[in-house]
C-alpha cells in the first residue's frame, strides 16, 4: 500500500507528473492545436476513468487525488519539453517504481501510464478523421514507452 510519505518530494513530483508526461510525449509529436486539444481531452478522460478502473491501486488513487487538488497547476507543460526528455523522465519514474513500489501497484501504474499515452495517440490523426490515427512517430513513441515500462528483466532489490 503506497502513500506519498513512501517517496521523496522529487520522486513524488515525478510520479504525479507521470500521467501528463505519458500523454505529453504523444502531443509533442503532433503539435497541431486541434489534435493537441483532442489528445489532452483524451488523457483527462482516461485519468478520470482510472479512478474507477484502478480502485484497488493506492498509488494511482493518491496521484489522481494530488492532481485534482492541484487543478490547472498540474497541467502545466514543462518548458523545453521534447518527446526524448519525456521518455527520460519516464525512465526515472520506472526506476522509482522498481525501487519503492509494491509490484502489483507498480504494474497497475505502468498500465495506467501506457493507457494514457495510447488514448492520446488515438485521439486524433488521419486526414479529416480518415486514415491512420496513430502516426509513425507516435507509434515509435508508444513502442519506446512500452520498452521502458514493460521490459522483461527487472532489477532485483
């Protein structure tokens, strides 16, 4: 059972930033205003759904509660963000999960992050809503995210 007190302030900030980062990595690859709004809305909707989908995961519940308490402050995009920087931060989040989070909660949080990114990637795309929704760049990002979050070999504690 994970609580904010189980992490340093830096670790907690990274974990709370994970949902935004996961979706942001997709949005940075498709910088159009309309697509960006659709992707942000998809991430927000998926995060809202997570409250009922992950009721047993205390880490996800605590992160969502923290984000709701911060309101719009939690949606601020870090200046100078690129998809590469986002992936670097997600590697750090994965490492925190490995070191400090019970396995089942960590797996749930990883699934949560991937679902947010996948929903963002599928939120818009194609010409006039037709064709492939997920661009090659977005598919590459999703594959890199999957490699980070779901690698077969996990470090032993």
